[in-house]
């Protein structure tokens, strides 16, 4: 069943700072099927973050539509959007944990907001910490954790909302290659066991290769190419895709050598 | 004892008078501090507004407070305004007005600084978790702002308490004023009184400001 799950239609976004304006997105359309691990790759400034932030409306697009599971997000009321967002998890490059609270408290946080009873909150949080392999760090503070561990906490936190979509904006960009691999494996495991549609935003080829099934190449606010990872990587059509491939290969050579 | 000039304290009600004066100073400080904190928070939130008018007005306000010595403000309010508007405000009220005028500006600036130092991503990640704006402020932004604010505002409070001695200039019977009266009255009998009295005044200020600054550094360490 390859029904479309996230439907992005003709999305445009322009930033104006003083007299300068940048068209970050110029009519982007994408169809992301349910249960897919979908990658969006592009060089810095391509508009990737803007795109992903338009998906959960952290950024309001100037034009276009975002339809998730049949619901047009732009037509929702504030309250409806808030509830919808709980089902659209997002993780960031910088993990944004609350530094003054323990790992467990951080993970409990969304549940607290949703007024889940205390005992249940703790049980659930521990369950998700277990899932990301950090049950033994429940009482540690974020400052005592490594970058990879912090990202795991952020993942456990977002999972407590039981999201149907997970948006990852450069979630591994602050991590070394080994840790990146571990986090990607964790995301794949979550995808396989919980049936969550995952959108991965990255500028790194190897991230796409590692876990994505489909990929869109974004350049200069335009989708240059879109298809299965195999097709795009073995037989790139667009200039941007070819260039990214070249960069990816050099990086890989450097990493191995 | 004679040499240090401390004997003047044991004459009549001198020591009590000194304590009384201290209480007036503390009362002025406490009331101005309370006003400064409450209004300062509101002003600080206002100052983060993008409105041009608010930006300009608050900039001018801050500059006035920074450039004008408090003493000048005190004279303007106490002598100037009473003459111009023909009202009658006590020295204590004028002092409270001036110190609050100053405190609100400084506090507002601290609040504004703390608010804009919270990275945008903190708002966004909480929004992305499906929290309402009010929840974001209450659970994410407020605790972090307060944590940054406490050491800074305690520093402001200690400065305000110290500056209250300025009030003496417009004749409030306040610590330094009382001290000076005691010194004057005893010039003949106890020529060293200047030293003794000021030493005691210093001690009294120290006793008030020291616990506050200890508390400040403790909180700073704990929440840094
Ligand atoms: N808040 C903003 N205000 C003004 N311009 C912005 C803003 N956010 C993004 N831009 C501009 O929009 C363009 C796309 O930015 P975006 O952050 O989406 O790129 P990106 O692909 O995520 O890049 P990176 O890999 O560096 O994160 C850039 O030219 C950027 O300067
Ligand atoms: Mg980005």
C-alpha cells in the first residue's frame, strides 16, 4: 500500500530582511508515502530547513498546501494544529533538552503537558528510554551525556507523543560518523517497529544511503529530482544530484582513508 | 573606646536614631525594589516588542536613567516638581519615585536581555511538540528567564539599597543623615566620632548587603 501520506503542493516561501529578499522555496511539490523513510538532500542554503519547518507550520508558507493524512494543515484552527503537531514529531540538530531537568523529566515533559497521570507518565517514559537504549541514564542530567545520547533522549521525548510522522532536520549533523550510524539505526528500528513515516533532512549522502528508501534533491528552493534512492544514486539526471554524488564520494574516500 | 569615638552611640538615643534612619532607608529600598521588579518585568516584555515606537521610547527612557545622576533626579522631583505643580510630596515619596524610575529601567533592561538570550529554537522545539504559546512561556521560557535573571536582579537590588544613602541629600532622616547629625552634635566632646559613626554606618550597610550578595552568588552558582 503506497498511499500518499504527506502531500506538499506548490509550496513557496520568501524571506525579506530589510531590502533583501530570498526565495527559500519556489513552488515545491512532494508526495511522501506512508511508512516511508524519505530523504531530502541539498547543499547549505538549498531550503531544506525551510521545507521541513513548513511541514509542521513552524514557518507559515506564502503559498501552497501541506496535507497530512488527508488534513490540510493550513485550514486547521490553532488548537487543532497543536494536536496535529503532537502527531508530527520533530528532532533538531541541537537537541534542545531542558538542561536543568533530568533525562527522565525531559522525556516525561510532553506527557505532563498532555496531563497524563504521574505514575503512567513515568512508566511510559522509562519504556521509551529503554527503546532508545538509555534506561540506565534516567536520572542523569543532559550535561552528563554525549551528543549521541542527548539525541537519543530527544528521540525518546518525541516518541512519548506517539507521533505518526517524524521530521529530522540534520539530526545527525552534530555527531561523528560512528554515532551518526547508531542514531540512524535507531531511527530505522523505530520505523520498523512503530510504523512511523520518517522525513530525513540532510546534506550528507551517506545518511541517505544508510536508511532512506526515497530521496528528493533540493537545490535553490526547487526539487531537482525525486525518486527511489537506488535510481537517483545510480542514475542521477539533474546537475544538482550529480554534484551531490561527487561530494559524497569524496567525503567517503576521505572517511575511509 | 574614646579613641575610636564609639562612645557617642551610648549617649541618649543616638543608636536608636541610627537604627531608625536605617529603617527609613530600607523601607525606601524595599518599596522601590518591589515596584521595580513588578513594573520592570512588564517593561522588559514590552521592550522585546518589534514596534518602532516602543523601541525608541524605551531607548530614550534607558538613556535618561543612565545619564542623569540619581541625585539630580531627586532634586528635580523633590524641589522642582513641588514648585512647578504645587503639590506636596514627602521626601520619602520622592525618593521612592526616583528609585523606582531608575529600577524599572534597569530591571526592564535585564528582563529584555534575559528574554532575547533564550534561543529561538527553544520556542520552536516546544511548539513542535504541540505546546500552546502560553505553555511554552510558562514551562520553557519563564523558568530559563528567571534563572538568568535572579543573580542579575539581586545585584541590582544591592545597588539600589546602597544608593539609598543619596536620599540624605534631600533631607530625609536617613542613616548617613543621622550619622552626620550625631557627629555634628558631638564635635566637641568626641572629636573622633566621625570615624566611629561612619564605621558603624558601614557595618550596618554591610550587614544588609552582605547576606543579599551571598544569596546572589549562591544562586548564581546553583543556576549558572
Ligand atoms: N528566518 C530567516 N530569515 C531570513 N532568511 C532566511 C531565514 N531562514 C532561512 N533563510 C534563507 O533561506 C534560504 C534557505 O535556508 P534554509 O535554512 O532552509 O537552508 P538549508 O537547506 O536548511 O541550509 P543548511 O544546510 O545550511 O541548514 C537561505 O538562503 C537562508 O539564508
Ligand atoms: Mg538547515
